[in-house]
C-alpha cells in the first residue's frame, strides 16, 4: 500500500536540490541557544568573565604566573597581614603538630620496637618534624614544596640519609629543554607521565647577588630522590598554585578598609571643634576680619567662653566605623574558606559560637587536616622510609629473620585533637570498648599515640602498683561515689553523641 504522494523510492513531488553556500559552523552558531545562564555573555556580566580562558593546566600555571602569586602570598602571609599569617600557622600546626611517629609491624615484637627506635632516632637527628612543618607552610603559601634527599656524612646516625625542603623558586625549566616532549617547567616525564628527573637552580634566584648572575643549574636529580608536594586542582597539572591565591584580593580589601577606618577616625580627631558665627550677628566689615579655616589654639582641659554670636561644634566621623567589625568578619569568613577553615579558628575568636555549632564547623576542617596528613605520609614519609631501609640494610641496621619490607605494616601517628568535654569522651570510649564497636588501637590512634606502647606502659604501672601494695582501687571507688553513677539513659545519650 502506498501513501498519498509517496513511493517506495521517495516523493512524487521531489523538489530540485539546492546546495547551501552557508558555512556549517555559521548554521550551528545561528541556531545555538545556550541552555545555561553561565554560558551567556551579556552587557552586565562581560566584565566579570573577561579573565576567563581555556588555557591548559600547565599553561595557566606557568612559572611567571606562579611566581607573581607566591610573591604576593608571601607578602600577605609573612609580612603584611596578621590574620593571614595566623591562619597559615594554625593550619600548619594542626597538620604537623609535634611531628609524626612511626609504628612498624613485622610479626616480631622485639624487632618492631628496635626498628621504631632506630628510625625515630634518625628522624630526630635530621629534624624531620621541623622540615615537614616548613614544607607544609610553604605548600599553603607558595603552592608547593620540593624535598630533596641526599647523603649527609656529618650525621651521627648509622644511616646518613638526609632531606631538605626547597622553595619552588629553584625548580625552573632549562631554556634548552623547554621545547622537548614531556618536559614541563623543570620536570622531565616519560610517556606514561612518570617523573624521571628534576632541574634545580644551584642557588635561590632571589638571594643577594643572584639577580645579576646567570642561572646555574645543578645536575639533573633523579625523581627517586625528589618529593614534589603540591595540590593538583586540575588533571594533568604538574605544579602547584598557592592555596590562598583566591584570598589575596580579600586580604588587600581588608587592609584598605582598616586603613580607611583609621584615617577617618584620625581626621575627625585632629580637628577638636569648629566655630561658626550665627547668621546676621555681624556686619560685613566684622566678618572680613576672620579668615576661613583659620586654626585657633586653646588651653588643654579648660572651660572656654565664646564671643556673642559664635557657636562651637565637634567634627563627627561620617565613616561607617560601626560596621567595621561586620565587614572584617565577613572578609575573614570568605578568605578562610579556601583553607577549609571555620571562622572561629581563622579569627581566633569563638565568642559567637555555642558548643554544637563549634563541633559542626570543625568537622570539615579536621577532615581536611586528616587528608593533608595522609598525603604527607604517601608523598614524603613512605619514600623516605623506603630509602632509609635501603641504606639501613647496608649499614646492618635491619634485624635478621624478618619478612620482606613489602609485608610490613607501617603506620604513622599524628597529634590528636582534644575533646572539649574529656569526661564525655572517656565515657563514650568506655562504652564502645565494652560493646566491641571500637578497638584500643583506634582509640589511641585518634589521640596520636601507639596503642602497644600505651598498653605496655599501663601494664608496667599496674605491676608497680601491685608490688608496692597500693590500694588504688579504693581511691577510684571513692571518686566514683563522689561523682555519682549515671543512669542508663544518660549513657545512651552520651554514646549517641560520641557516634
């Protein structure tokens, strides 16, 4: 059956084809309708999006761009802004604390303690905690930190391995290599995106006398001995940008507003009073004897009388100084968001917080701290320990009869955060331990402690108490009676809050 006007081979009324002469891209542009408001450019938003570009991750974060950003970030965080410096110091202190502590599990308890002791002594000899702190501070301000491992013959430990942090100013691409394939700003990669070598300047380009000297490079350093730490915000990014880059304009605005507020107050305070004559009180000849804006000295802390027809008034600062605190807090709240830091930590002031809101705001911050600590373990501590074990084998520091290194379980412990209410935390931990919903290892790990060391110390103390026949139970019993027993409902509420 055929439909009207149609045949199996097409239409009976086929029109003559006319080839279009309009380019295809113009056809698509003509009929394109942006489905998102953010994709539209209008008179109102064209200035706002003027700096948006489609550059690649490494082109947009070139050495010149990063150098300008970290120079301004260093100025704000190290020289000009106490709030910026305080936020950076607080985050670095919360991440590093007193430094990481290692725990090794090889299946041999005696060997575990011996290895932990030797590695801890080596870490203290090279001041690793201080170097981690310096590097973590540089990552926040500069955007990256480069650690270079080397042998230090002056170390007093059997293993002479040492490491030093370097500012990213020294990681600069060689001009003759810039056009080479897989070479990005001083780093040579292979076809699988693995770093092979790093090119470093022998001296910091900003040191005295280095501006006039030609760039002198160290021999290429193998990636095995380099730990390049930064936060890649885009896929394929090979260098880091300052973590406070988005806050730099806000810090400048805060400083400008503060200076403007002070200037307004000083301008108003410098003019003690203004005298003006009542309209019609004087004739034209009398007024001519008084010059406009004439300064008059008067005695300090004295009562004055004014001539007839004159009045006095004080200058009032019209600058909105009453809103200064609100503006400052709003700027600090926005500036601290790029660091995942709540306002009360950024401002150093929790007067507007209650207990619940404080804990809620801190959850995201402490999670970001945990992520930074885990990244430090993965990118810095693990390579360093692997190198230490390699050199320790030749130095005779590894006990015999242990399984291969790959079978060892190595854990790092950082300083924990103290609970606002220690009693509630202790009761919740006790409940969890009784119903086996947690372990001693987890409880002590949150406090930054090694559970084996702590339990071994408890056993040592208990043995001493028994040897001295001290009646510690009676003391604890009196303490329990004084505080009173909690009801089952109270314990359930505390357990739910702890969870």
